[in-house]
C-alpha cells in the first residue's frame, strides 16, 4: 500500500510543477519585490537606487499623504455604512422568498457581475451629468430651477461605490440568512417576544457573520477602487489607489508607491484578521 | 413567519430598478440620433456605424479577444493540472502554495497591478501583449484552480485508483478518467476567467505599455475625456457579447451535467 502511494505521489509531480513555477515567479516574486522596493530610494525616472531606507514609510506620515489615507478611509466607511443599510434588508428579504423567486432574484443579482463595471458607471455619468436625466426630471417636477452639479462630486463617488459593491453585501447576507433556522424565530415569538425583539435577538445575531463578511468584501475594495473616483469624481478626491497609480506613472516614485501598497495590504490583512477573530468568538459563544 | 410583506417586495423592486437603470440608459441612448444623451430624438444606428469605422477601437477589441482566449487557455492548463496535482501530493509546502496561488483574488487589484508592473520592468520584459498575458494569467489561474478543486473534493478517488491498479500511468489515468469527470469545472472556471480577462481595467492599465490597448482600457480613457454616443454603442455591443458568453457558459454547464448524469445512469 505504501509503495503504491509513493509511486502515485512521485509520478504526479509533473502536474503540480507549472502551478508551482508560475505561482513562485509571478505571484510570490512580485509581492516580495514590492516589499523590497518599499525600502529602496527613487532614482531618476523609473530607476531605483538600492540604498536601504525607511524614508518612504516616513513620507506616508506627512500630513498630505496621511490626509489621503484619512479621506480614503472616510469614503470607504461612508460607502460601507450605506451598503450595509441598503444591502442587509435586501439579503434578508431574499432569504425569505420562495424557492422559485430566490432563483430569479439570484440571476438578477449575478447578471451585473458579468457586465463590465465601466459600462454600469457610464450609465451613471449619463444620469448625473449637468444636462443629464436626473436634472431633467427634477426640473420637470419643479423641484429645482437650475441644474444641480451632481457629477464630479463627493456624493457621485459614493453612488458609484455603493452601486458597484452592493451585490457583494447582498450575497453574503443572503448566504447566512439562507442558513437561518426560522423555527428559532418562531420559538422566540411563541415565547412572547415582539417582532422587533425576535428579529434583534435571534435573526440579527445569527446573520451577523454574513453582514461582517459583507463589510470586509466591500470595505477592502473601496479603498482601492481608484477608477470610480476618477470617472465620477473628476480627480476631486485623491484616494490611496489613485495616489499609488499616480506615483507609478507621472510621479515616477516607485519605492513610495510600493510603501503605500505595503501599508494598504497590512491594513487589509488586519481587517480580515479582526473579522476572523470576531466570528470565531461568536461561534464559541454559540457552542457554549 | 417566513414570509415577506408587500413593502419588502417593493423595496427589492426599487433596488433592482436602480441596479439596472444605468445599463438600460446606456443601451437606449446608443440608438439615439442626437449626440447629447439628454432627450431621445429619434432612432438611429449611426453611432454603431461610426464605431465600426474606428480602427483603433477595432484593434483594441481584437487585442482583448486574443488576450482573453490566450490567458484563459494558459490558466486552464496551469490551474487544472495544479488542482489535480494538489489533490495527489502531500508536500509540506502544499498549503502554502495553495494559499499563495489564490492570493491574487484577495489583494486589492491596484496593488496587484502595480507590483506586476514593477516586476516586469525588473525582469526587463517589454511591455505589450506578453506582459498583458502574464498579468491576466495571474488572476485567471485562481478561478480555475478553485472551481476544479471544489469539483475534485466531491469526486470518488477510487475511480482513478482503479485505473492505476489496472496499470494506467499517471498521465493516462488523468487523461482518461479524471479529466472527463472534472470537465464541467474546467469549462466553467475557464469561462469565468475569460469574462474576468475581458472585463479587466486595473491590471491592464499597469501592464499594457504605451502601444497596446485593450477594449476596457480604451473605454476607460475615453470616459475620462468625455462622453460620446459611440461609447454607448460600444458598451451595448460589449454587453451583448458578455451575455452571449454567459449563455454559452450556462449551456455548456447544462450539457456537461446532462452527459455526466446519463453516464452515471448507464453505469448503474
């Protein structure tokens, strides 16, 4: 038995080699290089000088760049809160639908994933621009006299973020609400809990992991989705993502861009770690 | 208890409306005669004509298609073999390899794009189709790897063991037994990878270099400069194309499932 196992093992090595090679060279390699780069000094043009320094990290603490992180964080937070408020009820209601409706709703939810996000954002440009549809409708209804400046503003960016990321939240809330044992809610009602109390103590607690993973899935990308701020915000707000892109292209300071990316990645992993910790604690509570 | 009120159905309806309204607006105004997307002045196909005459656009479309097919094929080979290999070997580095190989899906796109750009520059690979292919393969492999892995987890390992006991070599056992069984996952993973490649803006912007452009990159640069109905027409065509791929995908999955079902019935 052990002989056949070793034989099977050694003769399957050829299958794994392409993946091994590719992952080491083109995934691990660039990421390790990014960390190394973040300690280097910018040379002229795209060149890099290999004098190890912490200067790039110190530079992030400059008020200008710290401000960028703060603004990105604020925007991500604003979008995430709105996404929670809009997405949670949606996912929850969806789990309560009949099987056939669930399937239809799922299809409608998944379809936008297949449509290029640029196309969907472009639609918002048409709707929000000065002579666009929304201003037209508002004017026709007599709510405004002059067209509002809707596009290239902070709210426009938030609309874009919420729009692109909402499905992620809905799907993750739905998948945890789907597993919810509705008889528990009924039991709470039978034992005299009001509708709100039954929801709060039973349904909400049990769907919290879905809500939290939705927060992770929306918060992390929204720190880096620079093209939404670019298209709908018209360079009004510089996000960490846009800053990295600028440093890689016009700024030609690759080591600084690498340092920004390292910090962004650390923040991202911290959030995922925090999420794991919170949900684990919840599970333990459930078992106890 | 497990029932929705009318109010919640209304709420879901409104959200769905908002989700699809921008797409509908893009499509409707692609047929608009006027250049300004404000009022629908009359039905016209002139923006489509103009689009077809735009040689830069057509070239970008060609690039995107070649790139999509190439990166999807390369990643299908690497991902499929890798997933099967991972299920067979028991190296100590196995879980680390698995973790690193799906990392591209978990880190923000912008970071992946910038590190690839810096790395290709370091290796002195000229920016163009080759760097685009490598970059797209990086994020396409995980999709196929995960799909195939999930499928393998639900498979009976004794089938392949039986083939091996009867004298088939590792390649023969893979080709004749395992591959046909995991084919649905390979197909669905590859189509997903293809769609992701056709959709990608962020990675492409970093690794395309000054001369080559893909369709999404082209659309992106156009959107930054201004709005023309030509983009509406282009977006509508892209939409039709993606939905076409999606339809082929569903059909392929359905057919393969049916075939497998017939196969297992026959065995009984």
